[in-house]
C-alpha cells in the first residue's frame, strides 16, 4: 500500500525517482490459499552525488514477507534514488521551492 511505503521513506527535496531494484531471497514455498503479509523498513539512507543531482538521496529498504504461520517466506532488498529536477536544483529559497509542483 502506497501510504505504508510513504511512511518508510523520509521526506526528500527531490520529486524524481530511479528504482535501481535489488535482490530476492526465498525461504519457504508459497502455496495457493496462503496469506502473505509484509513489513517494509528503511535500512540505509545517504546523500551521494550523481550526474543529474549532486545531492541525490539514496534509500535502501528491506521488505520481509511472512505467511499465516508468521514464517518468513521471502525478503526483498531494494535501492531507490530520489533526486531533484533541474528547476528544483535552481531553486534556492523555500518560496521558490513552493512554486514547483510535482
């Protein structure tokens, strides 16, 4: 659910995002009729320059999937980059930032 995902990611100034993907680990067989739940946590967060934005935010998450017996069936690790567009990079004051719409 997108509301749950938004609560995991800290607020960043960038309106653009690049999903770099990640890796999966599977631990149990998932069968028809299983109930699967998940929990997402932020595992790392840092600012690292990239070609488009010298202050890009790199966010690493981990999603743990469990079945109805609360057994971990899979884990997904993911890396996302949030960065500013050229207008945001040029904006230097809060007033200028407020005029930019996502």
